[in-house]
C-alpha cells in the first residue's frame, strides 16, 4: 500500500484527493491529514480514512479537533510547526495543497524526506522556485504537478528531448469576466468573482482566476518546472477548459492533454504515476462539445499577465513580491475593502516600491514575503482611506 499525507485536506484539492483515496482503500494508507482551522471537516475525514494523525494549523481549533476525535486513537496536534512536523512523517506520497506561501515550509519539509511530493499550490515554486527544485534534487524527492495545466504539460513534455520543444502553451478559461468591460469589472463583487464558469475551487483561487492572476502564477511555475525559457511559454484563452495545456515541438507537432474540468483527473495521474488508475470521471462527449474556441488574452483588462511575465523575466525576489502582494490584495477584496481592479494595481504598486536582493534561503524568501505583504497592506489602507 502507498502511504499518503494530505497537507490541506479540507480544501477543494484535498477533498478531491480524499475522494480518490476513499474509492481505492486497498491501495492507500493515510498517515496524516492537515487543515487550517476546519476541525470538524478534518476530524470527519480522519475517521473515514482511518488516518494516524490529524493537525490544524490554527491552534485555536485544536480543542474542537481533539473533542471530535476523542476515543478514536487518532493523534492530534495544532500549530504551524506541527504541520511542518507532519510533513516529515515519511509518506510515500504527499499532497501539498495549503493555499498561499504558508505552504512553503511544509513543502520543503516533505521534500527533505525524499518521497513523492505533489504540488497543487503554485506559491512555493513561484516564491522560492530554485530553492524548492534544489531541495528536491538534493534529497532525491520526486516533484509532480497537480495543477491541471502543469500536469497536462508534464504528460505531454518529452523531458529527454527538451531541446526539441518549441513552446509550451498554457490554456486559460478566462474566468467569469472574460467578456466584461473595464467599467463592469470595476463593480464586480466577491460573490461574482468566486463564481467560476468551469471549475469548482476555493475563494482565493477563484478570484485569482477572475483576475487571471492565477495564469500569471502558472506562467512563473511552468518556467520553474520545465526546462524552457520564459519566451517559450504562451497563454491562450480556451473557454471550454477541455484542453488543459499543450506542448509544441520543432517539427510543428502539438501534443495536448484533454479531460474534464475536474481536479480528480490530474490528482489521479499523480497518485498512480507512473501508472494510471480508474476514476469516476465520465468520458468526454466530443459530439456534445461540438467546438473548442481559442483567443488571445486581453492584457488591458487583465494586467496581471503582464505583471507576472515582467516578474518572471526580472526573477530574483520579484516573483515572491508578486505573489505576496496578490495574496494581500485578494484577501482585501474578499473582505470588501478594495475593488476588483485594485487587486492588480496593488500588486503593481508593491513591485514598484520594493526591490530587495534575490533570496538565497527559505528564511530570506519568507522575509521578503512578509515585507511585501506589509507594503501591500499599507496600499490597501490607502484605498480604504
């Protein structure tokens, strides 16, 4: 049996992972599950999967977790250090699905154990890409992407002949405002922003999709994961979200990975890799689809794409600043403190105000992250004032 740890078990990716594992209990043994503060959801999942350990990052939720698991024999703990400790249990396969830069230390801790670590959160590679890749290599860990786009590229990319790749094409749904005018986007509410037309995701990721900030993060992540230059990575809007990404070769051949708009497909690929496993996904009905549409992204309405490419090309600390400022701005938007269009404006302003040296350690990355958050937070206050 393959031993499994899920970091972020109660979010959308975590619950999709649990669904797959619970459909094949003879194949997987759950060592540990973590959550931020959803003690009730975490306890229920731990009991269903007979997990050995359950951990909440928010220590205030620990009493509720302990009460819910009393008498089960499941070990409980709380706090961010407990989450990192859980990542070191030596699972064969670890799902890293903690939203935001908060997942950086647990991801690093998991990689240091040398198993397979599956990245569903973009932020560790965006903020500390070289350091994360180096850690994986040093400890003999296998790093697999669960993001639908990067998993699609992984399935199509011939790593043995990377010099034969002409370009990588990231597809984007365009989010819920792909046809909205700038004036309409100024009046967007959090409820509208989280209503994605194709995917079921958490609030932060849904807002990132609405601003297309997520595609900017994916652009940076792709440059970390695959041996291609920034100018070899293109973004195309594909409304149906059926083609999840493509790889073009020098002979003109393009390989595309297609599948339903359901995270269980790429997660299942990583769970079984290098094999394949059955899922509950219904086959694609191409006759019903009828057509697949593509269009260039609008950089005026979605400036996050330009900011991300600039951050990637400058590299150093820029991607970490880009990510940190976005996390603060999205949280402020969801709290109704700023408008939708101010998200990208705050990211741009933070990048303009802060230019530290490139980080050479995880501690340095986190220090840059903290300072960028503080600067973006001040900009949020200016908007409120």
